[in-house]
């Protein structure tokens, strides 16, 4: 198979070729490796490949699911397989090994995916851009030297550049949707509790985080949700799920929806005109389709809420890093941690249980105000990002001018402005690449829904994928261009 052919398929398309016997999993793994070798030097999305899953692949080890043999990258963060490296983008964790499989890893393998390597992420996934000292910066496939977003920038960049058709993602403040916007892919953040974090963890980020994947088609996201949204033994709670498969519901009409849209800043970061225009165009299209569309956004004191969000996110981070240091034998300091992370570590040591409880109570208030929006609307339509992809260096953890007083306004406001509310609420949200800027950079448009309403988002996303297609857009840093 030529690399141009390989990169033209989505994950299900490649899985169908394997199911029909037209290609073998080994041939797909070989194509993926060739694609990585061809374009990764320009994009820097992949930090490790697994020879035993490529040249030495045992095809009998693959699961029998719909993605059998499809190459996949795991993010350099939670979710890994026993015996593999997990370095969390940090020199402190260099060469650290995973001790046991996560439930996620088992579900990914059961879906048939062939996990062939790791994707790049910022240190401890604490930035809206995939830049780190350990492995370097990941570029959006649309412009070298410009951020792929984060924290799952490596995974989304690899998908859009044609290296793999699907990749692992995690999202605690927008980390699936931000790179989907800046790379031009599909990024669904499922509802809180939809996908298990077991067996070692109950909820990551005290309920703010979730696992899922980065894709280039809506149907891949829907089918993968069927594969991963399976409650596991000991999960702290189980949320409602439709009786039918997401893959089947995806093609159904969502009915007439009440849609509230806005491009007004909710954390003080103005929305670029072309991005605002893309949201307005989407709103007008949905109105033409018969939906009830109004201009309104939720009530949200963004900067204040995210400061409390940070106190929850950073609580006990010091103990976590001390555990890594003990495991690796490395010392915590400027030679093992980037400047912002070192400051967060020191700050975490001052956060008391009383501070944590106070932050939790304040964030509960923010959640209640935000969620009141869904008493009036079924869908919240907004930009994913206020800005188009920007050069490396603006939001990374190496900045020496960032401290705990300005971290929200300097590092978090611009990337997280429209994404973090959905983490606070625990509601599902999806970023779709519905437009391009005049200088050919992708624009993500975000749709959010009520808790446990992923199927409604997937239905609306399928309609928009047909009406505003992105499938034929090829970025300059793509395997077909090498």
C-alpha cells in the first residue's frame, strides 16, 4: 500500500480492509512506520515506536474488534501497558516503566488496535501546547514551528499528518479539543465517568479529566466510544448510556435542538475575527436546518474559577512528583523539571486540605452557574480556541516569567478559555475542523451538550461533517507531501 493510500483512510476504513483480507495488520504496521519515518522529523509527534508491534508483530495477539490491526499511538501520560515506558514528558521520569495495565489499555487492545508507540505531550500534560525539554516541540502539520496545541498535541498531529489514523488523548482542561482545533482533526471529550481510569485510579484530576482518542472522522469517534465506554469492576460510578450503539445512533437525526452560541470572551481573550465568523456561519447553517438558534453564553467568572480549578489540579502534585523521584532515583530540581512545573511543585507543597475543600466548593458554585445554561439549551456552540495556531514558546512550561500569580492569565486563559468549562461541568464536548483561516490554518468549532449526551453531539457532528466537510484538506506536513 502506498503511503498516500494509507493516509487517505480513517481508522475504520483501514480496519475494514483488514477484515476483508485485503491487507494484513503487519502491512499496516509497516506503512505506519514508513509514514512516521517520513514526516515525524518535521512534526515531532512520536517519541517512541515499539518494534515488537511493528517488524515483530504477532498478529494473533490482536483483538477481534472493528479496529483490528489499525496502528495507534498512546499518549505519554496515564493509560499505558505494563512493561512500557511512561515518562510524562519529564526528565524526572526518564525511562520510568509502567507496572500494570490500565483498563483503558485492555479495552484499546480488545478493540483490535495495534499500539505501536508513544506520542509527545508537555510535562505532566500541564500546558495547552505539546512542548517539552525532554523530547522537544510538536508542530501543527499546517505550519512548522507553530504549536499543535496540547496537551495531546503529539497524538492529534500524528493523525492529521497521516502517521496513524487514530491516537490516544486525555483531557483535563481541553487537552483533546485544543489540538483538534490547532491541527484540524476531531476531538471528542466524553462525559465525566464515561471511560474508566482503573484499576489504580478512581478519577483523574479529582473528576476533571477523561480519556478518549483523537480522530479524523466522526464515525471513528463514535465507534471507539462503543469500544471504550464499558464500565469496569470497581469504577466509582456508572453514568447513563443509550440502549443502542453510538456507531448506530450517529447517523440518526437529533431532532430539533435549542442551540445557544457565542463568541464573547469568557476569560478575557478576544476571539480572532475569522474564528468568530466560522462560529457564526455554523450557527446560521444550523438555523437553516431548522434548529432553534440564539446568541447567548453561560455565566462564568473564568479567571477566578480557573484559579480555584488550579488549586484542585495542583493539590498533592508535590507528593506525586516525590513518588516519581523515589521510583526513578532522580532528584527534583531545575535539571529534572521545567521552570513552571518546578514552581507548581513548590506551590503544591503549600496547598492545605482546607484550601482544597474551599476550591472544591467554589468550583461547585461555578459548575452550577455554568450548567444552568442547559436549562435553556441543548447545545452550547462556541469557538474551540480564541486564536489560530500560534508559534511555539507562548504557552509552554519553560517560561521563566510565569508564576502562581499570573499562571492563569499567561498560560491558561488563551488555550482553555472555551474548553475548561466542560471539564468543570463534566459535560461532553467536541471540536470539529469546520473552517480555515485566510492563511490556511485550521479553525475548530466546539459543540457542548448535557451530561451523558455524547450521542447528540455525534449526531450533530455527523450532519456538520457532511455539510462542511474537511476530509480532503491536506496539510503541508503530511506523508503525501514527502
